[in-house]
C-alpha cells in the first residue's frame, strides 16, 4: 500500500511540476553577423507661427590676468602666457621681454626652429619660446613696450595671418 501511495504521489508531483524527464540544455550555435548601427533621423515639421528671434551673446574666453596697457581693440590678438626661451642655439644671446609678437606656434621644436632660421635670414632677431603646454612660440619681436609690438603686428599681418601678441606673465 505504501508503494502504491508513493507512486501516486510521484505521478501527481510530476503532473503538477511538468514532465519528469531530465532537463537537458540544448546549445544552438547561431552564425555570427555584424551588428548594424541604426541612426534615427527626426525631421521636424516647419512651424507656421512666427518665431521670436533671441540674441544669444557668443561666449568669450576669460583673460587670465588684466591687460592694462593694451587698448580694447587689441585684446583679441593678445594673450598672457608664461614662456621660457627654448634651448635652441639660435636663441643664444637673446632675451625674452614682456611684449612678444608671435608669428608661429608649433608642437614640434624642429618646425619652430626652421621658421626662426628663415626669419633670422630676413634680418629678424627671432626667438623660440616654450609655454607650459610644450607649444613652441616663434617670436618675431620681443619688446619691453607695447607700441613696437603693435606696430610689428600691423607690419607682418599680411604675411602671417595668425600673428598675435604674447604678454609675458
């Protein structure tokens, strides 16, 4: 009798919990395909109403320290940086002053020295200075006063479109 009740109990449990067969996992290998990236493009419907135009001022970069001796119109071409003369042979005997006219900036020292040599052949006393970020600044004129530097910027503006004034911190 006990065997009969045990068999009925097992059959009932199997019926309640599913089949009594052992569960085997089947591994199916799917062929690999490249995943495609889908970009969603949203087209906005044109607005029939008049939209109000709002003037948003362009962000301006703050000047690290005040530039008092330069007029406001010259501020766009002046930057304050801490630079030191590079160890170039062409820099020997030259001195870095407060106002400097930068005609080229290079991450590669050899490129800066090449421009420096070319300027020196043309009669400049060009310098190469290095800033905190490792940029090599080719300086066509270094002066203690701002006026000669501003005049030199005007004189070389046609030849060097990205000319600017570096003010030594």
